[in-house]
C-alpha cells in the first residue's frame, strides 16, 4: 500500500499533528507528512514537526492583501511539497475557493463538536452554555461554509456535571487524536467516494472505498 502524501496546516500547539506523527512512527497510519505550514511564526506545532524531521514553513496571512492571495501562497507551497491530501489541525483560518478548488474533496478538518451542532469557534463553550449532556468531535471534509462539509466520522463525549471548558476540551481532544488518525487510515486504505445529493438539496454523502 502506498502511503498518502499529507500537508498539515496549523495555527497553534499542534497536538493533533503530533497524533498523526506518532501514528506514522508506530506504523499505524499509512501516510507521509510532506510539510507542516503555520500562519503563526511561534506556533508550537512547528517545533513538533521539526523534531520529527518534517519540513516546516511559516506563511503569515497578514503579509497578503486578501484571503485569496494568502490561500494562493498556501496552495503553491503544498503543491511544491507534492501533497495530495491536506489536514487542518487547529488551523484558524477560513479557506476560500482558491484553496478548496486546488484540493477538491481532499481537505480534512477535525472539529470539537458533533456537527452540525456547535460549528465555529469555541464549540466546547457553546456546548456548556446550551446545557447538552453529550457532545464530541467530528472529522469532515472542508467546503466553503464554516464546518458544513461532508461528515467522515464522529465520536460522542459525555458532558459531566462538573465540567468546565478546560476539562471538557481535554476529554474531547483525546478522542480527536484517535478519530483523526483512524479516519486518515481509512482514507489511505480505501479512498473516498462522494455521493452528491439530489437536486432537492442536502449534504453530499461520503463513503470509504471506490465501489458502488
């Protein structure tokens, strides 16, 4: 089996990136991280990547006049690294069609909620404020909306009576690490098939594998 070539975009500490790197090192994920790119120069995830021998780049979004120009620079860097899949691992930027059209149905994100519930920023605080008893995390493909792309996998996490943001976020994060790696491995093993919804609407549905 040929490993999938992955580029990872980060903005912060890179714990999901570390989960990917650890799974690759343990032969639990058939992937090669070709490059890690951050829009923040001091993102801790850059050190994680460098420690694993993965090339890193800083591309600051403030250096560009608009989102499209920034996304174009990202695409150029990822193509230069010969990336076929892109993983958003805590990348805090909304991508434009310039980026998404360059990697159609090949941009994967991890979100700390059971989408479509609690999209956007700080999903853990949203869950606590709403008073739900179950939340979780979702791996999904990225489209032009905010956390509205086709869902690949989900796992539920209970909300405990004494939870605050930090305790809930920590338990969700444990499941994010596992779910993201498992989903990427399923992609590596079988690929994805996108079933477009009927003209009446709805999200595209995703199946692992290429068969009917």
